[in-house]
């Protein structure tokens, strides 16, 4: 199955640096079908570091979402939505779409490995 990465521009003032759980909750409230979807990969919002523990969205940030190509119609419903991240409003713009390509080197702030017996 082919996967795509959607890059949503994010407008707002500030959000917490550690915003992953609040972002997932906001996305799930905006499009309830995304809650619990095992095919959804929310990469978080990329933005400039603001004050202590915050990201500044004065220059638009970017929300990256990786999905199977056949789910674009569902996820595109986030366009134009106002979300609340830990009590701070943001608005998602219309995303650009990029194909996922193999990379020779990977870098990650956090890696999650699920081990099963």
C-alpha cells in the first residue's frame, strides 16, 4: 500500500513544546473516525522554539500526517478546522501532499518499538 505525507500549515500563537497527546485528542475530536486508526501517523507540529516549554506559531508551523493513499479523503477533512491544543487555538490550512520516499539516513527525536512475545 502506498503512503503519503500531508503537510498542513498551522496558524496560531503558541502551543506547548510537548503537545503530542493534546494534538491527537484535538484531531480525534475534529474527525472522530481518526481516533484509534492504526494507519494514522501524526508526526507533530514543527515550529520555532518560543519561550520556555512552548513553540511559536507566529510564522506558520507545519503538521505532518502520514497515511495510506486511500485515506486522503478522510484526513483532508482537517483542512480549515480550528483545533484546541491544551487550551490554545490553532487553525489548519490546506495541506500539500508528498509521496514517502526511502531515506539512506534516519533521524528521530523519539523512537517507539513494540515488542511482542
